[in-house]
């Protein structure tokens, strides 16, 4: 893995995931800083509005006379940091705090806030967020080692058809085979219920806690979803990598011990935390109860797996109140950051043993994860949300200025344009290129269409108006001839039908018996010569066979018995197909 890419990702991961690395001021240092820095700044820039004759925002800084008073109010510390760091305070009509002093003030307030949080861990706010669709899909795939996605994933903006993310190569090939299928993503597993829609939060990200709540109705939806996954026709021993180790019935031995053994690592991977004995016993007893009710072993294990997927411990990611000391939380956050999925067994074992707290071990874990094929998920999710590239798919440029943008309605130019920044990000990650190239790249990957569009003056082909007029005139003449022929045939048919209809109506008006137009016999030749209406079954003479509702005659004929009544008028309708028009004889007689 390139050194700079690894360092950047490690820095991001350690900053986001391991706040234990920040140094905090001692209490005596904080008190000194309060007296030498904060009190003078408060008096000069803040007391006038927050402690003088007016007290805006119900914040009275005049009452904060010692560091202990300030430390006892973490909420106020947080508000002060936000107001000063965002330049909201002091207001525009008041003297500004010099930049150097402002930076020192913010750093001091942050250090005091960390100190207050460590002394009052019960006051810390723990964010809980559920998995979004992309994370849920990946977590289930990894848990069962599935060889396909659960859902159609339009959020996956680029599909790599060539395996170029090889960390050992360290270089992108000149040509890559990629595509954007977001407008028509490949289908997921059959009969799997849809995932509740994820809301986009600020800046386009779909993994922010305030947007990923879990209401009772959603919990019921996730229960139904988990059942549909396990019961999908695509969930079988051909697609599930852990089938033999987890779902297949054992040959012999202690059944309870076998179930408990199989569930132990499964629950560890699913819940991403230490598994208590009572939790393991509860799932073991549930599985045994299903077997005692008559379910086969495999079906009982499926029920246990479904219950696991619908558990809040699988669906939710929990923060930590111990300032990064919960190594399971660190492992989980690191894994969802790099893999958009839960940690694997190796990472969880490092957390369980406490080794993950060692900086060298943590670095090696990061290197291993960034060399794993699952790092592709980071490259799928982060740059597309960071740059909000999905908005490009909804672009509708002025057709007068970009006439070729929507030449193919099902695949507009945007599905190729969206691949450029994603491939650029891939190259920066793989080749350890400077971050500045995201803004001013020295190269880009372009399809043949984009190369032509960007580098040449594309114009629509020349139109031969005279040829079009001539062709349309010929088409009009043919349409007129067809129309005249249809009209002539309709008139001829009318001439044939009118006398018959007239006679029938005349007979009815005289009070005579209505003419019965129902057939007296019909033969459908469904592998026999029987009359499907009456009893005039045919008799075959010679070689006869049947083919798709037809009687095939070869030097042969069919004969019906005589009618039992006299006919005054008769109609015999026969559909025939002759082998060729040169045969010596044949016909239909009635």
C-alpha cells in the first residue's frame, strides 16, 4: 500500500476513531489558562453582551469566575467553542479577537472540554446509528460470505470489470474496464424485501447518525427483511460460503455444544462486540427449541440467523463513552470506515485481546485492511458522497448547448462523465498521488465518446432534406395504395354479406323460426378425428398423422357419416395447407 495513501487514511481513521491520542491539560494548567487567557478575553470581548446590563442567549459569563465553574458546564464549553471557532462571536460590531488569540482560545476550550468529559463520563452523549443500505448489504454478505448483493445498489456508481486495485502493482493501467449501472443497477437476491430508504444528510452523506434512527415500524420492517433474506431462493449452499460450517447438520456429537460452538463466532461477527454467556445461551436455547418443535437442523439455524439480523445489536452501531478505550467500538468504526462493513474475526480478536490499543498493531491492521479487496467499498462510497456525484445523474443540460448529451435516453453522457472523478480517486489512492491533483489533475480517464466530445467539435450529421422529402412522398403513395385496397376489399365483403343478412332479417320479420347459425359439427384434430360439437366423428382412410391442430394426409382422405337431417342451405369451412401447388389432385367436398 502506498505510504502516503496509508498515512492519509491512517490519520483520518485515527483522528475519527481514536480520540485517546489528544493530550489534555492538567487541572493546574487549565486553571492558569483560565486566569491568564479566558478571563481577560471574556472581559474584553464577551461580558458586555453576556454578563453586563444585558445577558444574551441566557449565557452569563460574569458568573464564571473560576475554572471549576466552567468545567462543570460542558454544554457551555461546547457552545463557546462553536461560537468562537465559527467567528460568530464576537459580533460584527464589536472588536475582533486576533487570529492567534482565537486559535489559542479554541484549543484551550477544547482541552478543557475533553478534561470535563473524562471526569464526567456519564454526561457524554453516545450516538447510535443504524446501518445504511450499503453497509447492511456488505455486512450481511461478509457475515454469510455470500457471493452476490442483497439489493440492487444504485448508490454504487462505478462497477469495476477489470481487477486493477492491486496494491502490489501500485499503478493504474492505461486502460480500465468500468461502467456506471446506477440508472439500471443489477438485481439483488430474489424475493428479498426492499431496504428502508436512507435519507441524505448534510453534504450528501448517508451515514450520519441523526438521519439513521430506528423507529418501531422500521424495526418490524427489518425483521421482515431478515426473514426474506434467509428464505430467498438464492440463499443456498451454492451462494452461502459458511453453509457447511454453520447450516449443515452435524453427523453426531453433543447437539447443544455444536450449536453453541457455531453461534459463538457468528454472533461475535454479527454484533461486533464481546458475546456474553447469557446471550449465547439465549440463542442456543432458541435454536434447540426450534429443533424440538420439529424443524430440521438447517431450518432451525436459519431461524437463529434471521433473529440475529433483526437484532438491534446487528442493526445499530454504538458509540463509546470511554474516550476511545472500547476497542470493539474502535474496530467497528475502523471497519465501517474502510470496508463499509463489520470487522472480520482477526480485527475483533485484536480488540478482544487489547492488542488493538497498541499503535504499531493498529497501523498493521490498517495496512492489512487497505490491502484487502474490500477496500473497494471505501472507494465506492466515500468519493461519490464527498463529491455528491449522484447529482450528476440528474443533470439536464440545455439541449441547444449539449445536443448529444441525451442521444441515448437510457444511457446519457452523465453515466460516463461520473466515472472520471471516481477513476481519478482510484488512481490517487493506488498510486499515492498528491491530494492537490483532485483539484488540478494532470490526467484523466475518458471513454472514446468523452474524448470526442471534449476534444473535438461534435456536430450532428448533415441532413439531406430533398432525399427525406422524396422518401416520404414514396411512403405516402404506398400508404394511399394500401388504403384504397383495404377500402375496395371492405366494399366487396359488404356486397357478399348484405344479401345474406337481408334474407335472414326478412325471414325473422315474417315470424318464421330463427335461423340457427350454430355449427352442427366441428373437428379440431387434437390428435384425434372426433367431432367436438356433435357426433359426426370422421373416419380416416390411408396414412394420417396430426401436427399442431392439423390432420396431415398423405395419399389418404377423411370421411364423415351422413347427416341425420336434410340441408336447405349449407356452409362448409375448411382450413387446409397443401404441400405444394403442383400435386395431382385433392379437394374438399361437402
